[in-house]
C-alpha cells in the first residue's frame, strides 16, 4: 500500500535534465501566483504613501525579495514539479508562508521588519530543502551546478537570519545586498556550464508573462485607489482613465514583442534577470498614480509623484529594451526589433524629461501615455512592413 501511495501520490521531484517539453502552466500555479498579487499590493501600498527616494529604495528591496521568492518557487515547479500530491502539498505550504509574509510586507522596512525576516527565512528554508531533494535525484553532470545553487540558498538563509537581530536601517541594507547578489548570481549561472536543463521552457516563459500581468494589475489598483480617494469630477476621472493607458501601453509592447518569445542560446539567465527591473518598475508606476489622480486638479504635478512615475516608466522601458536584445527574435527579425529598442530608449529619455517638466497631473499622464503609444506604433510599423508579417508571431522554443 505504501509503495502504491508513493508511486501515485508522493513521487520524487524530476531531476535536472528531465524536461517536460509538453508541460503547460497548471491551475495550481495560477492559484500560487494569486498570493503574490496580495503581497505585491501590500508593498505597493506602502510606496504610494512614501513617494520619496528612501521609499523607492525600500520598495525596490522588498519587491526584490518577493520576486526572488516567486522565481525560486516557480522555476522549481516548472523544472522539477509533478502533477501529484507531493508537489501540490509543497505549493500549499509555500502559499501559507507567503500569506503570513504579506501581513508583514507593508511596513517591512520599519516596525514589522523582524516578522518579515523571520517569515522569509522560513520560506527560504523550505525552498532550500526542496532544491536539496532535487539534487538527490540528479546525475553526476549536474552536481557542481546544483551545489553552487544550494550554497547560494544557504547563504541567503544565513543573511536573513542575521537580519532578524538588526535595526531597520541595517536590515534593509543587508536585504539590498542579498537582492543584488542574487541578480548577479543569476546572470553568472550562464557561465557555469551544464545549464541546458535550466533553460526557460514554454511554461517558464508563460509564467513570466503571467507575473507581468500581476504587476500590470497594480496599475489598475493605483487608478481605482486614486479615484476612490479623490473628488470624482471630470478631470479626475479623465486622469485616471489616462493612467490606465499607461498599463495598456506596457501590455501592448510586452506581449506583442517579448511575451511568449524565447531567449537566444546563452542568454536565458540574462533574459530572466532583466524581468526584475521591468516588473518592479511597472508596479511602482501604479503606486505613483494614486497621488497624481488625487491631485489631478493641481496646476503642477507633485514633484515626488511625477519623478516616481516618470522614473518608473523610464526604468521599465530600458528593461524592455534590454530584454528584447536577449531574444532569439532580436537576431531573426532585426528590422522589427532594432527600431523598437531605439524607440524604448528614446522613450525612457522623454519620460525623464516629462518628470523634470512636471506639468499638470492630467497633462503629465497624457504625455506619458503618448510616449508609450509612440513606442508601440513604431513597433507595429516595423511588423507590418515585413514581407510576411506572420514571421513576427511568437516562436518560443
């Protein structure tokens, strides 16, 4: 009976190299991502009330830890999970821990930092155990790579444990170092060798697209929150609807020219890491929209709100440009992608210029919507001028 139970319900994780090319994103993973909707919303809510350089820094660090938790859990399930009770149980345990993490997220850079650090450490311990179980299944050729990864996880556990005993200022600084180390470590993994089994699969690419939708939802939340807390006259509602246009602009460009597309060989880890500044900046733009909508009747946009919004859009556009250069389609379709990359870089500069100008909130949001629309129009122009426009359709894999 026990043998049958393990064979059908509690199977070991798939080892590195056992890639399921036909795998699709399952309902359990969509459920898992819902927890991150809440946790990210808590972090963005804190930023919307602290639109300062310090507030932006704290948001970037907290968001970075959240993204790393999502990345570890998602990549594990994609590469090593199964459709069995064992995988589901581990996902549900992660969700429970993440729900507790969300309680401490809003003020993680302040009074609830200890609770955040303790909860995050527990999550890391679970993830480390899960990755260790994978290593026990691995053939010899992957041992060196997985050993380095487990060392990184162990160091992360130690860093978060030490941070529990620090003051808030030291905590956020230590966490920032951890996030930076992970980003550079992710990129460095490309040079370790034996990375064939860690390359993004179809379902991995789809998960990154779904996470992008999660942060685009923060733009909608920012608009609704701003409209809910302001006097709802014509100008306020118009500003809010124009704010939605910012989310629309990001969605169009990302899902037309990045979503469902594969990185070229040797660029998978850079493709992965490039999504962090992109999704972080989109979420931050939603937080900045709240105060701009609330102050839509002002003659001049609040300086902090204007800079956070325009800076976020600039960072997102630059991240988009870099992500595009990692795609196989960047080399396959140069007449489409090179003008888009140029347009996104110019758009980032224009966005920063609008932050310096800081016109009335409605005009600022309208101008930013125009910048994002122009980027998309240039992109589509290159697409429709192909001899065969269907060549520009996603060709993941």
